[in-house]
């Protein structure tokens, strides 16, 4: 028959249908769908998520079913609902397409329009193995014995399980093709869980038949579902987490549990019992008393968090209920544990660390703004408030959000928005898993346009007039991820702020007790004080109070992740009050996210910085990022030094000049310490910057005092003065807690009386020490001249000739050693260089130091090791005088210099690190030994600096395990909060370095 042209044109071609495969037109002809009567079928096919996949699978099904195809074709044409289910299924899942082709009779099951109930699912799967209720003393309603238990049962059970799974998927997907009802997410999750319960019941029935062949089951065995199965929110493809409780927990119970897991894993899904006490290292089966004993004595916080979702699934349900009744009271008191916050935070970090960095934006389960973020936050709120509110004793995430909103712990809009985001992410997860029936949570790559187009269609996402379906999907993914990323501010902190300030008439207000509980769970050790700070910050009706109330949820979230949120919140209150008249402050925090986050990290980590920032607030603006990176890294040490000298030079009064230098020093310390704490600077850069600013302040102070002295006497200075840096100042390797060790040297000018000139120079040096050492809120500026000849009993200032005479006649080995780090830092440059030439003959003598001097240095070193360590200090963790600490490394380098500097000019160097580089290049020590010494010096310096930043005062002793050590570890750049790991690393590094030190000093 020849069709009229009008009829032919009415049939959409393969292009209009979105079919891309070259064989598509031929396939449609072969199916008999290339005609007017088939137009509804064709348009339905075009709406399948992957129409080509659906068509090719239909062709395979037609070939597989043979003569039965006419019935399928007739049903497709006449039953719109079936057509929607079938086309959506085949266009979404190649795995279910393969299942249908392998078992073509299964298509009949798709005619069903409603889901089977739990009892029907159980009965149907039990029928596959011809199971009957178990009899005997331990019989229970959910314990059965299979009559068919051979190896063939796995394939039979798998086929029936897939049939039920296929029906659910078809009903779930149908709305993408035809106007069918949308299955709510919770319905899908519960159906999958009911199917899992049925599968576990059938697997247990087979296990009973195999393990207890000739006798009734001699034990009671309860199977407890955990995780998503326990919460009745299972995925299409997921491990099923279980825990077993038995009476008695003997070999038979263990064999039953193991066999059940084996059968289920072969037929249905992987069964995982790793959430049991002691994990995979623990017994597979325990008695109820054993479970109780473990959770009372050994369980960690995350294990109680896991128990939130426990649910008796099959087997001895009564025993399972006893298990739940015994353990749930412990769950609801878990937030009272002293390690609750640390455990929860550590668990959250471990989860985040599981995801490779390049997948974090694509990972739906564990990435940023992911499903786990929602579940984690909801569970934490349940644990916090559930001990006093039984309405929160629910298992599902959505149910828990609903209960939290009803109880006033989360705003209703926030709960609704978060629920919508959660269900959207779960929808995408389900669609990705259905594609090949594999456990996956990863979105297609950004450049996989076909994958994203398929996902958009499978998730029933349509163009919105501005973007195509892929664009809409990408926008929705980003929007929901951002919304979830803010969940902590929304779930934890917004209610707290609403409790102390009303922003909206219907704002949620927690009771004071609930607010204190919530703050305690977020890591605040003194939640009552924290609540007081929040009230103070948001008090009144001023614009600033309103801005603070808008900012604080996010600021508190960031503070909660720092080592000391209590101190951080107090510091933020002090900074806010100190800058109350600075209109830029809150604006910068509001508009520059980097500034706000970095400020919270600093305030919650350091007691050294808050006062500096209050007195040098402009530093906070430098927390922003500039065109070439963080502004904190912009100023260079030389530029800062010139600025200090220029500012001080404007004043004739030495006090004002020193005050100007101190002010710029304060800004520079705040900048350097901030950049250091935020991980932007390496240890040598920190030391160089701190040394440079110290030198500049010393130079500015010396010049100011000399100017004032000359003005007072009405004549030029009678002597030139130079300041020689010693110790770490001479090596330009100062830390935050270092004093400035110096020598003052003078040289009378021609025609001046030497006695008067020296007296004048002593007055200048003394004045410099007084001005710099004056009490201040800034970190101290202590100029220490104790390394001068004759120590504190000697003259504060000597002439160059006096120094030369002393060192030639009287210099002790330790003084020679100290001179190795002497370097001109301030004052008359030419005089300083002349001084260095004088002492070069002493510190770098021809032929090296004598053997007697080396023996004396070894003796002094042994005495220092035995006597100088402060009382009560731990020699393993004292950063300066401890084993493999700074003194050990520096003495070792200096011994090598004393012995070889006369023949190795490169060792004429005051820097420990640079001297180590020379020692390595010249092979005076093995390269591996040098690496150990360098690593120890950097590690100890870093730890010492971190101690000062955290504690706010100089300290050389690392603390023992605890919150303070964890804070030091974080500030020192350790990748996690495990202070014990940091301490172990420190002791390992210094122990290896000590072995090198002992070899060098023993050689």
C-alpha cells in the first residue's frame, strides 16, 4: 500500500525523534513503528533518557522473545502506563535491558501499577527457595528454613530480586516518558529497604538449611540493619550494613551469620558487617551482653553515631528489639562524652579526605556540599538534642529534619530547603546507579556532555527557556551544592543567633538550655560564655548589631573548626569592640569571604595575634587576595625595613621615634604571624622577616638616640657605634620568642677623649635598651648584651681595640664559638665590618681551632645537656635544649665550622641553614646526615614558633597530648588535628638528628 504524502510527513523522522544511531530508521521499520498509527509510540520513545539505547534494547528483546513479541507490541500500543515504564527503564538502564533480554518473560511484571508490600516481597522471595517457617524452641515469625538450598539458589534468587527491583525502577522512571505519578524519594527508599529485608530473610532461610540440616536452629540470631538500610533510605545499589546479635554467640551462630552473608552477597548485594564492635577485627557474632559491655567501655563517638540508624531487620526480631532498647540510651547520651566534639570533627575530616581532590566537585556522596554533609549535620543535631527530646528519636534523614524543625532546632524553611537538596542529590545518585546497576556516586565529567544530557533526561530535568536540559542540570547541581555547603551555618548557628536577636518576626528561638547544648556540641568548652558573647555582639538595634547577626552564623562555623573556638569568639568580640568606630571592618567581613574566614582561623588558633590585630587593624584588610595572590605576602622585608627607618626619622624625640618604629613593627609582626599561621610562609621566610624587622627597629632606635644625644651636647657624636648581631639575630634566623643578642662596639672619633667617648657610647646603648625594653602591649623587645666579654660584669660598650685585645688574649672556646654567628646589623656599617675582620682571626684561625679547644667545647656541650634543661622539662620534646633540638643542631654546625672554616670560605656564614648547605656541598658530612640535621632544625623552629603563636608567649617545651598540642600541630602545618601524630613525628625527626649529633661530637 502506498501512503499518501500527507500521512508520510506526519510520521516523525529519526532526527526529530532524537535517534542518532545509523540503524535507527531500519529498526523502526522492522518493528512496524514507521507509520501514522505508531506516532504516539514514537514520541514516547523520543522522551526516553537514551532513545537509541531503548530502541536497540527493544530490538534485542524482540529477537529474544520470538513469537511473544506481538503481545509486547500490542501492550506498548494500548497501555500508555506500561509504555512509559518500559521505555523509561530501557532508556535509563543497560543493566535492566540485559536482564529483560536474558529473561524476556519478565516484561509481564511491568504491567503491575502498584508496588508489592513488605509481606508480599518476603513471601515471594521465600517461595523461590520453597521456605517454610522454622520450628523448634528458637522459632520466630521471621525465621524460615529453605527446602531448596543448593548452589542453584543464588541464580534463582537473583533473578526474582532483579524482577522486583526492575518494577520499582520502572515505576520510578515512568514519569520521564509519560504522564505518570512521580514516586516520592521516601517511597523509593522504603521499598528498596523492604526488598532488602526480604532478601536477607531468604538468605537466612538458605543459611538455616545449610548449617542446621538435621536439627532445629539451636540459637537465637537477630540481624540488625545499619546505615541506610537501618534508616529505610536504601539506594538501588548499595552495600547493606548489618550487625549480628545471638544467644548464645557460638560457632553455629557464627556459621549462620557467615552463610547468610555469603548467600545474600552472591544473590542480591554485598552484605557488610564492618560496623560491628571492633570492626572487621571483631567477632562476627556477639551476645547482647557482649555488645552492651563493648559500647559501655570501648566504643568511640562515631560508633554511637552509626547506631542512630540501627533497626531489627530479620531473624529473631525480639532479640533485635532487646539490642535496640539496650543500646539506644547510650546513643542519646553520647554527646556528653568528653571527646564528643573531637571525635565528630575527626570523623568528618576522614570522610572528606576519602575523596580525591579532583573528584570533590563531582562526588555526590562524600564531596563538598554532598549527601554526607547533610546526613552528618542532621545526625549531630539529633545527638545533641535527642537526649532531652524523644521526638528526635527517628532514623531517616528526612524524618529527622522534619522532627528537628518541629522541635524548634532548625528553621522550617531551612529544613524544607535542605530536604529538597537532599532528595535532589539522592535522585541523581539513584539515576547514576540504575544506568549499569553499579554502586557509584560520581557525576559525569564536565566535558562529558552526552553523560550529562542522559542524566538530565533520566532525572526528568527539562529546558527552562534560557538553558537546555544540561545547563539546567548543571545550575541545579551547583545551587544545591552551595545550599548544602552552608548547612552548618543554617542548621547550627542560625538558631543560636535567632535566640539572642530577632531578625524576623517569626525567627526561630532556641531555649537558653538548647542553645548551650548546641554550642557545647560545636566545640565550645564554655558555652555559657559563648552565648554571652553572641548577645553582646548582636545586642541593641544598631545597624552593626544587625550586620553581626547576619555574619555570625558563617563566622561561628569557621570558628568551630579551629583549635580553640572559645578563645576565638572572645577575641572576635574584642576585635569588634576595638574597631567599633571603623566603618570598614564589618563591611570587609561581609564582602570579602577570604578576609572573614582567615580572620576566624587566626583568632581561633592564636593568642599571640588578637592584641596585635586590635592595635594594628589595617593588617586585617591584608587578609584579602590581590591580583597576584594573598596581600599578606606583598610587602618584602627590605621594603618594611626602609619604611620603619623613614617613619622613625621624622621625630627628634627618641621616644616618639621608637614609638613609630614599634608601631610599624607591630604591623609587620601581625602580617608575618598571620601569613605564617595561614600556611603562606615557609620557616626560613618567617625567620628572615622577623630578623629583618628586628634589625630595622634596632637601627631606627640607635639613630634616634644618637640624634638626640648630638642635639643635647650641641656637637657631633664623639664616637662611631656599631651593633653586632649575635646568636639567631646574627644568623637572621629569629623566631617569635627570640631576644636580640648583640654586642655594642664603638670607635672614638679623631681628637675625642677615649674615656668620654666610651662613656657617651655606653649611655647611647643603655638608652636604646631602655627605650626598646619599655613595657608595652606588643611582644617584648629585649636587647640582650650578655654575650659581651666578661658577660654582664663587663662593660656594655667597648672600643674596637679593646675587643681585639680581649679576644686575642682572653677569649674562651665558648666565646669563639659564639662569635661564629656575629654579624653587623645596625649602626656604623664601616665600623661593624672592621669588627668582623678583627674577630675573623679568632673564629676562623689558621689551621682550625686546637684539639684542646674542641675538647673543651665537647665538655661544655655535655654539661649543657646535663644541666641547662629546665626543671620538669621533657628532654625528648624541648625544642631548644632537648634531644635533637635547636641547640644540638647549632652546636654541631658550629663545631664543623670551627674545625674547617679556615679551609672552606663558604663556612664563613652566620646562618645555620646556609652553613648546612655548604657542609653538604663540600661533603664535610654525609648528605643524608645533613638532611637529618636540616629537617630537625626546621621542625624544631617551626614547632617553637607555633608554640608562641598558640600560647601568646615564648615557650620551648611542647605540651603533652591534648587540646593545646593539637592546636600547636595545626598551627605548625600538620595536616590534621592529631597532636599525637605530630608529636611522634617531631620525636622521630629529632631522634634521628641526635644520632648524627652524637657521631659528630664523638668523632
